[in-house]
C-alpha cells in the first residue's frame, strides 16, 4: 500500500502535450484507486525540496511541490524507495507553506 513519502515510478501525462512518459513521483496520499503525487525532476536548477543520491535517489533531484497531480493506481510501475521520517516532515512543512501563501 502506497503512502506519504513513497517515491514511485509512474506513467505521467504532461500538461503541455498528450505524451505519456515514465517518471518518478512522490506519493502525497492515496484515496481509493487515485494517488496524489508531486513530480520529481533531475533538473536541480528548479525550485523545490532536494532529493539526493544518499537518500536512495538514482540521481540528485528536486521534488516539485508546485507540480501536484492525480494518477490512477494502474499508472504506477513500481515503488522505488521511501523518504526518511525527517524528510517527510520537511515535505509536509514546505507544502503547508505553499498552501498558506497569500
């Protein structure tokens, strides 16, 4: 069962094209067969929460808390790893900051 902090590999449809690609994403929560995730990019110039190789990422990456979307459970290829409890707290804190911006 997927939960907050799980990093998955999933099929993702990009908003600017009809193309579907397999990309990593961070699970925020699951409800029924829907999973709300944050995108992950290896473009470390982007803003977000860093994710490093020492945290089990394949390469240094950024968790993009400004890129939230819902996927079907059927689009998940596999679970890659889970974030540490400290990193999950950071994700929640940063996400709440975004929600509370005026």
